[in-house]
C-alpha cells in the first residue's frame, strides 16, 4: 500500500492542478479507506491509500 499527505491529496481536486498553500487552505475528507477508514486529512498527517478511496478537496482563501 502507498501513503498520501495533504499536499499530495490536494493535487487530486479538479481545478487545483497547482495547489497554492501560501494563499489558500485546503480541506480534504476521505471515505472508503483502509479498513473502512474515513475522516479529515490534516497538514502533517499521512494516511494509507487503497483503490476505491474517495477524496473530497475544497479550497478556501486564507484570512
């Protein structure tokens, strides 16, 4: 199995081919993970990935 970090998962979001972590915050949720895991991926965290996982990526302005 492979692992993924927040910065890598942000690349999965449509419309965010070049994430800008200086100007934007990214909120990433995931479903159908290893052993049914689901939750939020936070900065500095690494999770294991598998085929069939669903990632939701949302971008918001830093304020």
